[in-house]
């Protein structure tokens, strides 16, 4: 009997089926595994020095027609707030999704915060899928939505 698919695997399958070509992020719980899976694929995936730099690279890739993914832990949303708001104001090209790994209860993080507030601040859509199947479908929709509204879309893990 095969093991059930994890949410992280579903998100990676959603990324690959959405034809992303650029991914960047900063390691941290719970998103490190997602980038590790993407680094081993055909996607131009790389770790970044910090969250601000990661998000600044993605709109550049987006402007050249490359669907892009940025992975950060929830505390990293504080660091990328400035380029997030700027990218929402100036619009983007190809789809851009920011996958944030929130840590309810602060189990493996120094604090607890809710990344949905950054969606309100930047006036960008936020998706919050409840499980593996929803995660896959939400990731596919996130890229389409990003291209439709021409802003990044935040997805919570």
C-alpha cells in the first residue's frame, strides 16, 4: 500500500503542473522541504540570502514571463513586506505565488504570527488550503489568479 501524499508534495506537484520556472526562498520550518523538492527538479530553484532578496528576484522573473514561487517562513513575511507592497502596486507579469509557512502555536519558531494580515496590508489575495488535495488545486488556482489580478498571491502552508 502506498503512503498518502503530504501537503508539501501536493504543493510541489501543483507548482510543477503550473509550469513554474523560477523558485527562490529562505530555509525554515515548515517550507524547507518544498524548496528541497524543487531544487531537485527542472525548475530554476535556489536559496536566497534573505526574504526581501527572494521576493525582489521573483517579480523580475515574472516580468520576463516566468511563473515564480517564493517560499518563506511566517517571520520572513516581516522582511519581505516592502517589496510585497511595491509589487502589488506596480503589478506583475507571469504568476507569482508567495508560499508562507505559518507555525500556529509557535511549535518550531520564535513567535507566532498570522500571514493573512499581509494580504490585507498589501491588498493581495490569500489562499489557505486545508489539506493535500486542496493544496494542489489552490496552488494551480493561485498562479491563474495572480495573472488575472496582476499581483502576487499569498498561500499559507
